[in-house]
């Protein structure tokens, strides 16, 4: 789950007054504006063209994907409910099907984070990621993944398994159910992967250091205890991270961590600050941009 991040986040003063330790606040890596258009200046690309801030189809991104390992970020699978505030976090299954079909037709295969860092040099892989562990992903996205023979990783919030997205409800978002333990086991039995997304989905840079460490470390242990398999990959809730939080993730033994920072991952990049590109359905702005660029 992510929201648009502010450039900096303050130390939580109330917590600092009551306790002797400090928060991990400070400069924060800002997440993407999913409606923005981004200018990419890599080789082989028309420098006059700006990329859409989210992925809907392959053609605008082909040159960028040739420069590093792309990771696409999804959340929920289905049509957005009428009352949904963050409609772009819903991926209708027919559009998801078209996206995977297009990637497969152009020679892409799904990659695993277990293959990093060697796979960073590959130019025929894409890593598919889902945040939060929504039941709709098991029900609607898994059949599409199976159809195309692709795998993905789902970042789970262990204290909320079998419950719902309670972190969203305070801001008026629609309640969505999360997978149960048995449903996660179905996900794993289908050849899909899981990672950790903290225990309760907080903004880590706003927490005292000890609590942030517990959220990170315990999320790994609880998932490993529940599902009896190594959990080596982490995702920062809301894309909220900074060097102090990143170091806590490394201390917890995670091999990789994903952000919501826009871009592809090149050889030599930091494995605890992997970039991703939000995948969503085309907006009206994107459709207009697409017609203007390609004459369609």
C-alpha cells in the first residue's frame, strides 16, 4: 500500500517526550505521484518524450525496461468500488490479463527476487509484486498468473492476516479483506511467493527505533513460523523509508526491500532500495497522451 509521500517527515515529538529513545524520522525518500509523467533520459530513447508515471502497457516503457530489471507494483484485483478513494490501486482482471499477455508476447518472463543480484543484468525478466495480501489477488489475479505461466510475490502484513486493511479505514478507504492463513497456503501451493510488509502496516520513519525494529524483525519471524519457509524479501509500507529504516531491514536479515520510487534496477543498485513502477488501468490523461504520441 502506498500514498503520495511528502519530501520530509518530522520526528514524532510526543513520543520523544515520553521515551528516552528517538524515532527513525528525518529525510524520507518520497514516493511517486502515480498521475505524473516522468522524463527518462536513458540511451536510445527520444529525450523529448516523458514517460507516464504508471505502467499500463509496454510500448512507452520498452526502452526503459532494456536498461534494467523492471518491477511492477499491484495491490488489489477487481473493478474499483464506487466509494473507493484510491481507485488506481484496483486492477481489473481483463486489463491485468492484457498486460501479462503483452509482456509474454514480447519475450518477457516473470523473475524472482531470489535470483538477485544476478538477474539484474537480464533483459527478458519482469518482477510482479503485490502489496498487502488482498484476498482479491488470490481470487482474481492468480488465475491470470496461471494462464500465462507467471509468478509473483505478495507482501503480507502478518498481524492482519485473515482481517482487513484497517490502516486505510481511518482515512475513509473502502474495507477490503486480506487472505487467511489457508488462503496464503493456497497462494504458495500455486508456486507464488510471499514477503514481509511489517506486522501492522505503519509508517516506519515515524516510529521510535525500537518499535520500527520490532515491526520489521517480527514480521519476518511470524511469517516464517506460520508458513514454514524462509522469508527474505521486504516491502516498505507506503514506500516510507530512509537510510535508518533501510539499515534496520538489513539487520533483520532481509536480502531485498522494495520501495515505491520510480525506475528500473540496474546492476550494482542497492538491493534494500529496489525501485518499482505502479501498474494500473489507463486513465483519461494517459489515453490522451498515448493518442498524441502514437497517433492512435
